[in-house]
C-alpha cells in the first residue's frame, strides 16, 4: 500500500465527489455567480474546462473551487493571490499560505488607517463648518479648494 504521509504542514483538505453532475448554468447558480464568471475563471486558468461530450458537465470539486475563489475575493485576495493559494493547496506549506494572508492583512490594515484618517479630517471639517460664521466661506469648500494638506493626506 502506497500512502502519502501527512505532515503538520500539510494543508490539503478532503475532496468532494468527482462525478460530473452539473451544467455550467447549474454550477454558476449553485455558486452564486454568473455563467460568464465561470467562463472568466476558466480563461484565467483558475478552473478546469471539462472534456466535452455534447454538454460540458462539472463536478462538485469545481463548485467548491468557485466558492473558494469567491470567498477569497470577499477577503480582498486578488485572482493572482487566489491562483497561488490554489497552487499551495495542492502542495504547499502553511508558512507559504500565511505569507500571502499576512500580506493581505497588512493591506487591509493600511486601508483601515487611511479610512481613519479620512474620518478624522471629515469630522474636523464638519465641526469647523458648523461653528463657522454664516457670512464666511464654508471650511469644507475652502479646504478642498485650497489643497489643505490634511485633506490631501487623508
């Protein structure tokens, strides 16, 4: 019996049944995407194109892969990062997966910092606008028109 050894770093997961059972329309509907999305993923080589014997049929594995791609995108991973994660699933280490996820987390944190800066600037400008005398220029318009450095950094 030739069994492959699983290691602590193995990231593979159990596979769904490989019996072709779905048309592209059913696959797309089951995954919550459009048919064109499935075709796009095929063109990008994220999904296999099944052998044709009339109507192409897709397996449950392909459905799970589409769902994996969509969940990954919902977390902000690019399709290139998704491709790498799929490649690592077939034979990578958790350290490699953590490197990709860590880079994504750093990007999310940078976006959050930028959003917090925008929130601070907008909050300050709204307070200044409310407190400004009626016969003066609106502080919000003035900050946007003059290129206020705080607005530009936000």
